[in-house]
């Protein structure tokens, strides 16, 4: 990792202006003139009378001399200068002189034009083109004192640091005898600049070649540059000086000082209005966070950087930053977002005619394809970039050859796999930087494991171990590969191998837990944990097959730590910290929600991609708004240590705690009661049904195929608390048939769900302090042609044409009749708007009943929401409110009833189930949520709710009320089929919330 910022910048903010008089012989023109000025100058405006003759703008170091011709005039010429830093600008150092041509040397105007051309090429990122220009005009460039300096800048930005160092050194040695008549100011400025870039190049070269002596030499050169910059007040060089110093501190491991230096650079660039360069430095800060393993901060700051680069039209920087953010999303586990950002990076690079800049992004796409076992897709990406695999790009070539080796290993072509393995090993021997070495070693190790080349894989991993930073998340991948290597070989259940596998997993999981604690509570945790699910699956498969004495207890503990912490973190946030930023956070979600709605209207693949990218940009705004914080870990949310025996002791005599383990090759059910525990593996035929996720097949499952019903019956259990996993979320447990008893599970057991055993049984839970003692009802909205007047976005046609939920009024009547003495706020018809649903009165009710159409589409699983009534004036989108907006404010209810279709469906997170409306209200602080697995007819829902609220008012116990309501509906004539009643599912955060009383 290195830090690079381009010094050729965009227009700067205007400051105080200074007028300079021309000497008498120049006032009325008729001459070529030369203007020489110190580095802090910004804009020159030359006027003849009231007419602007020329406006000259500084773009950095190479433009400290301006040339122009002043035609003869009857009025005097005047020159006005707007310096970048007025306090540091010295008028006395500005020299305006008449120029003369020399037939043997280039004219000042020729030098000036070449200077501008090189600056433009470098500013656009056309570094190879700049070098070509220099070689084409080598004589002129040398006579104009441009050759070594411009070549050094181009090579530096091409990341050819040893060559750049050499060019800067040549320029520095020639500084004492410039070929042009340069001023002392110019000499001082260039000396400072060259010292800075020379020191920076030495540090980066030393890092790349693992030469500490060169790093120390570079640091000493930087210190000399700093003294010169301070002495001569070359303040516009300070940001790059901070950047160089940050790189040094990063290399020696002082990330705090590195961060401070980069922040200083960003502040100076922003104050100067140089947003393009500020974007580069922000990118470097984000890279620093990613190097430390703080992916949440990296995502936030990359998002800020991209926005600045986009606004300043710095497309090269934008392409690089898209690639960096994509790589961060890979680390976080959001592979779909990563793919979109890699693709965008390629498009931006190619738009600038810099196809070679897209090589990293194409490698990223190939790696994503390999992660999904899409071998042919990966091969297409790799073939696209083979043209970039030259000796000058061995960093790219190494990963390219490693991925090609893995592709051919998976295709069974041992000869080609070996060929590319050998090429990758050659590239590895040329690689200097530790980070690039590590990435290449991991890619090669995966290839060797795929191709059964275990000795080489073992050698590579031993080499990787010496490069790892302690406690860095990269160690997770290292230990995962070590276990994959062990599990690929025979005799893995020998005591020696088993102990190694346990130790590897233990070390990796500690890093997973530590890393997860740094992640944002509402966006990043599930993605990161999805990424590590493969690590957990491999270990749990091994653990449960090993039949070790404590295997089940250890597996249970691992899944609790994996699955429960993000829900805890989000509930803690909403319960304790939401008050600070509720209004701000609410306003930030508006644009994102509009983009979601626009995506739902799109009906083609291309418009869908555009819609998803629009969502990405809105997400950037949300993430960037969190600021450029120091390395601060959010408050840790730790789960208490426990074992199964302790859990058994906290269960009631009639309760059974059931956890599913849907692993890579098997599904195992662990059941715990007061009387003991049992491990129940599912048969392959049942597992196949779960993998197909067909609701009709799931409804037909016999209870005995997914639950140890004999054990449950013998234990005198009457209540099941089920924690589902990846494949088991959609099982309608209450409708499963008990063949021996010819009854449904619901006839025998109360059935509820929980996200975590530890959270469900935690005795330190209480209702939120903001809760009020009333009931709120939101029902029967009127669906109409709702248009957001701000953006013109309409609710989709299928939303406008939704039928009224006329029977939802019956649900309101049920509540009124069964709770006649409880305060009840009723919002129905036109009053059932988005603003009402988001209001504090609605969300602070002890019991909140929401009866409206829910939105869930398998093609857009990441967007779920509720339809509302249209209102002329409202803060939220008219007609539709998405989960994104629901997440902008907390719920304080003990029970939220989501009486709509598919309110338990959403994007599937391996770690926490469906990101549904139900999960959303629980994450926001609600104690429990009653939601639906599928579409339930309006009339059937009304009948169900009548039974449910009648029993809830009588007992105050929601699991009991749910069981009775289902039993009564199953006995009715019209709605006796399980489809009508088994889709209602109660999910409880903690068992104290099962009691709902007024």
C-alpha cells in the first residue's frame, strides 16, 4: 500500500486580489512578456482598459512562469493577481520582463506550451502519454528544464517508484545550473518540491524492495524538504508533505500518526477549494483504515472520496476509488455491491482511454467469479487482462497467473495449472511489498489446494505467516486456508490434525469477533459475517462429525456468537443512542428511499443496473455522512459466556430450545430442554427439499422429518422456541403434521422464533423507557396515484392498483372490542399515511397493529416496505415506505403486528435470516413482532386477528394467543387449510415481551 496524490489540481477558491503595475516601457504593449511568480500564485487577469486580454491560471509546479503577447494599445495594461495563499504571497517576488527569442534555444513561449501540455497530460492521468511527449521532444524538454522533473512525476504516478526516484535525483542534480534564466524563487520552490518527491520515492522504493536503509534515507530527505518548505513558506506543498509523512508512518506501523498527517492534508485541500486533491488524500485515509482492518471506517471514507472525485470530475481518481471501495465490499461480504463497483471502475478507466487502469478491477471480478465457482466467467475476465501481464506490471501478473492456475485446477487441466503456478511463483519472487505478496500467496494457496498440490500450499502458507500483521482480519483467510488444507487430506480426525483444526479456528474466530465489533450496526455486520460463514461451516461440519464430548456445546456457542451480536448492537443503538441524530438520520434516508422506489419502477436489466448504481450512490451519501473519525471502535456488544447446561437451567419445564445448523453439506438440529439435549441430523431427502425452498413442499413436510418429535413428547414440552438458520427460515413449523397423532404441531405445541438463545433467556431485559401505555392501529390505507412532488417519482402502477384491505377495519374493531378500556389511536383510510406510520405516537405504543399491503419481490429482495395512503404534504414518500425509512427511527412497542403479505420475507442474510420488516422492527427496538411468511387473504387475516386479540386480551400471553388463534382458524370451515393460518409467525427478542398487558 502506498499513498499517491496528484499535484496538478483543479481551479482553486478565489482569495484577495493584488494589482501590479507594469513598468513604463511595457504599459502600452507591443511586446512578449514573461511573468514569474512564487508557487502560491493562483490566477492572473490581464486587462487593457476594461477588456480582459488574458486569464492565466496556475496548475501547480510547472506553471510558475507565464508568457503572453500584449498587442500595442492606446490604454494601459493592468495585471491583477489572485494568490492561493494571500498571507504568504510576496508581491516583490513577481517579475514581469520583456522576452527575447534565441534561434539556438526554444523560445519562452515554446517552453510554456510544452509545460502546459505536460501538465494537462499528467493532470488527466495520461502518464505514459506524458513520457512519450517528453521522449518525442527530449531536446526541447531538457533545454526548458522540464525533462527529468516531468518524467519523475509521470513515473511516480505510474507507481514506478525506483525509476521516478532516479528521475527526481537527476532533476535535483541539474538544479544548480538551469538552462533557462530562472529566478531565485523558482529555484527555492523546485528544490523544495524535488526534495519532497525524492524523499517520497525513496520511502516507497524502500517499502517495495524491503530496504529499511532506503526508507530511513527517504525520511531524512523529507525532513530536509519540510525545513525548506517552512523556511520559504511554500504552503501549497504542505498537503503532499503530509501525504509522504503519512506513508512513512504507515510503513513503520504508526497508523495514528499516519491518519493525523492525512487529515491535515485533507483539511488544507478543502480550505483551498482543491477538492480533487482532497479526494485523493481521503482515498489514502480510507486505504489506511482498510490496512488496519477497520472496514467500516474505510467504507465511509472511500464513499466521501468518491463523491469529491465525482464532483470535481477527477475520473481517474474516481475509477481508482471505485476499485478500492469494491475491494472493501469484498472484505465486508457484500459481493453484489463489489461487482457493481468493479464494473464501474472499469467503465470509468476505459472512458478516459486508460484500459490498463482497469486490470485491478477485472482481477477483482475474476476473484468474485471464483468465489462463486463460476470458472468460465472468471476465465473470460482473466483473458481480457493477459495483455497487461508484462514485466513492468508483475504485481498484476502475479495475481493473474495465480487465478489462471486456480481456474485450470478446477477445470482439471493439471498441465496448464502447473504452467501458470510456475509463472505466479516467478512474479512472487519479484514482488516487494508485503501486502501484494500476501494477496498473491493466498491466491496461489487456494489454487494449490484446488489442484491437490498440498506440499506447495503448505510452503506458501508458511511464507504467508511471516508476513501477517498481528490480529489483522487477513489472518481469518490465513487460518481458513490452513484448515482447508488440513480438511482436504486424509486422517483429519487424528488427534494431531483435530487439535490443529481447533486451534486454527479458535484464532480465526477471535479475529472475526474483534473485527465485527468495529462494524457499523446497521449496514455492515451481516455482510461481514456472511463472508466468514464458510469458515464456520467448515469447522462445524468437522466438529459435529467428530462426536467429541463437548462438540455440540461448542457448536451452539459459536453460532450464538456469530448470529446474535448484530441484533444486540442495533437494539442497543436504538434504545440508548438514537436521540442524538434522529432528525438528521431521517433526512439522510429520503434520497435513498426515492432511489429504491425508482428502482422498483424500472422494468429492464439495464435500467435495473442503473437503479442499483443510483442506490449505491445514495448509500455513499449515508455512509460518508458519518464523518472521518479517528480509529475508534464502537462500543463493544459482548455475549456472555455460556454452555448448554447453563441454558438448560434457565428454561421452563415445558420449554424446548431448538437451533438449526444449516451447514455446507448437512443440516443438524440441536434441541435443549430441562431434561437434556439431543442432536437430530436431517436426512438428505429433507435437506434437498429445504434447498429448493418451495413453499408447497415445505408445507407438506412431516414434522418428524425436521424435529425430534418423540424426544419432545417424552420431555413433556409444550412450547418450542426455534432459532432457524439459512435453509430453515421458511419452514411453517406450526402446520407440520404429527403422523403418529394425526395432528398439527400447533395442536401440540406453542411455536415461536428467536434470533438468539442468550438474548431470549437474558433476565436483564426491560421495556424501553419511551414506551407509552396505549394501542396504535394503522389500517386500510387508500391507494391512489401518489407522486412525490419533490422528484416527480410515482408509486409503481401495481401499487396504485392494489385492492383496498376492507376487512382490515374488522381488525380495528377486534382491538376496540377486546381492549375497551385501553387508550387507542386509530389511523385508517386517508389518515393512514407514511408520516403517521413514522410518528412517535404510533411507534411508542405498547401494542402497534399495522394492516396494509407489504411489498416483497424475489427479483428485488433488498427492498421491502409497506404501502400507505397518499397525502399532499408529508415528510416521507407518499404511498410507500421502505424498510430503509423504517430503520431511520426506533420502535418502542412490546408487540408489533404486521398484518400484511410477506412481512417475514426479504434479502437473505446468512447470519440473521431475512432482512424483513419483522427483523427491522425488532432491530429498531420492538420486543416482538408477528409477521407473515407469505401472502394471506384479507378476510382470513381479519378472522385470525379476531381470535388472536380475543385470546391476547384474556391471557396477556402472545405465544398462547397465537396458538389458540391458529387452532380456531383451523377448525373453521372456510379458512381451515394451513395456508390461511400457518404463515403467521411470532418472533420474540426476549421472553419478557411475550406478556402484553395494559
